[in-house]
C-alpha cells in the first residue's frame, strides 16, 4: 500500500522536546517499514497551525486528491495533522469517500472508512482538545493585543513612512522612516493642494525612489497612495477594525492637513481628477451660474482646452463650450487694473510689518503656552512613576495613566507642528501678496497651466460662468486695490 508522511512542528520548543522534523520522519519511516507501506512522498514543514498560514497542509490535501492511489497518511499524532475543525472535516471526507486511512503512530490508533465508534471518539476528542488549545492561544493574543491598543501601540507592521524597531532589550517601537517619511508629507501636501490627482502624485514620487516597505520593495501603486491618503495613522490615530484609537508614535502630518486631503477627496475636486494629469487652468474652480453644476474641462486635438457645464440637472437645452483662452482673457482684463503706486506699495509693506509683529507675538505666546502644557504632563509622568515605584498604584493603573499623558503630549506636539507650519506658510503668503500686488497680470500670463491654476485659486473666489461671461471677485487684499482704483468697474460680480 502506498503512503505519504506528514511531519510538522509549530514552535522551536516542540523541536527541543524531541518533535524535530528529522526525528518525526525517522519514526514514521520505521513504522511504515514494519507495516510494509511504500512511502511515495514526504511532507515536512514548520509553521503555526493558524487558519491563515496553513498553505503547506493544503498542499498535502491537494496531493492526496491528485494521487488517488495513495491510501495511507502517516503522522505522529492528531495535533501534528490538524488543530482546527476545517482540516478535520477535509480529512474525514477523504476517509469516508476516498478510503483514506490515517495512522496516528504516537497516539497508537488509526481511522479509516470502517472505523469503530470508539476510534472515532478518540479522533474527535483529540481534534476538540487541539482546537481548544488554539482557542486559548488566540484568546491570549487577543487579550494582549487589546491591552496594546489601549496603550496606543500598533500591533502589526508599520505603514509606509514608518519602520518597526527593536532595541537591545527587545523593546519594540515604531519610528518615522528616515528614508520615506518626508515623502508621505509631500504626498499629503500635493493632494491637499487640489492640484494633483493620485496618478500625478505617483508620477512625481516614482522618480524620487519612493517604494513600498515590503520584503521586495516596489514603486507605490495608485491604490497604495490612495490608502496612504486615507490612513489617519499619519496624524496620530490608528484605525483597527473600523474603530479609531490614539497611538503613541510621532505623527508625520497635522490633523489639519489630513482633513484637508479628505475634503479634496470627497469634494468637488474629485470629478476634475478624471483629467488630473492634464493642464487645465480653471479645473474645479468654476460653477454654472444658472444651475450650480460644475464647469468641467476637456481637451480637443491634444492641445485645445474647452469648458462646459456638466448639465447634471438637465437645465440647459444646448451645451455651450468656451475656450480656456476666452476665460483667461476676462481675468487678465481685471488684473491689468491692479497697479499700485510707490506710496501704496510702501503702505502695504508697513502694514505687513505690523502684521508680522503681531503674528510673532501670537506665535511666541502660543509656543510658550504649548511648552508649558507639555511640561505639565511631563511632570505628571514623573510623579506617576514615583507613585508606581512607591507601590501606591498598580502596574495596570500606571500603564493606563501613562498612555493618557503621552496621548495628551502627542496632541500638543501636533498643535505645535501646526503653528510651525503656519509660521512657514506665512512668509510664503506675504511674498506672494507683494509679488501679485505689484504685477499680478504679468505673473499669471507668463505662468504654466498648473501654476496658473494655483494663482487663480489664490486670487479668485465665487467663480461662476453665465453663458460666456465669467463672473468672479478677487480675494482680499487684492479686491482692496481695485476698490481704490477709478477703473474698478472692471470687476465682475
């Protein structure tokens, strides 16, 4: 009779207890020789018996199904074959319908198509015990994971932009990836600007060398970039089984930037992203004055950009197409009237200086308050440690309170990051205002399409298309320039 051998270990401890793969195989070969069985194949592997990684066992089942001449399966005992009911059902089906005979050499019994009630009881009892063992392991892991989650610990592989670390004492941690973390910030900033589709972000970051954190790193796919943009882990919150928990690791972005990216993904920018890689200056900026639908863009003959209403509400009988140049001309007419005198420029600079001084006072005051708040929790952590050392509180109470204090400090760090980011963007904004106040028309006219869109988004608000007429207002402070100009009647809307 033809037989196969199945040898398996789950842990290193099992190998040390005499269940090593070579030892199992040797004992089973000796048993086969005594029974005059012909060994045609030997399967040996080391793996957990968990449902998710039982691929090797499935290979054994497939071999038995493909080789009907094999009548015997040899193994040491029940828990070497199966620790869950699914595998037991598969084997029992082969026993009843295909005549498979399973020998549990160390347990001292076998089962086949004609197994007695007593033999089947032994088989099923062993399977039940094995299953209970797995359940206990699973429960221990679940309890451990629940405690880790409550302590703000991530229980699996760190997302792209972070790396898992282990120190000399075996303590595990997650830190920002020095090679990838800045790419994550860049991805969020690009997407939140509303000027980049996911495809265009991929085109931007691929040449920079951003790759996945898998065993064989590959360039990020669009789906991975999408999941990065949807993952709150990067601003300090971990999502586990659809629930949100604060984590203790350093955030890469602010909550404000994350929310802005979600708004772009959910909002009116989403539809124009169908053309996100094409250079449309007014993409996502204009609504139809008659029906309120979005004005979308499309390209003809590979170079001419046309705009029209989506007519989603079926208000228009005929579709009106308008060239991008016609829209830009109407904006140029207004911007040509932004002409500041030397006195106006000097007054603007003086006002900006006063604004800067006020901003600096606010920034320093905010930083001082945040530092004081952070130090307060640092002192609380020190006092908490003293109480733990003096055995005034339990280890569990200490861990819970410590996690709460660290979460508070993480929130403070996030708020601090927001202020620093706002401080940096302030100077960029000041420079932009000065430049545009002096020569907005020249800058816009000489810009590339995507730069045009950024500038238009910076300058215009309430853009509506009424027939072929573009109606809009200028944002502050540029509207103030036109209000003092005698030709301000150029301003539409």
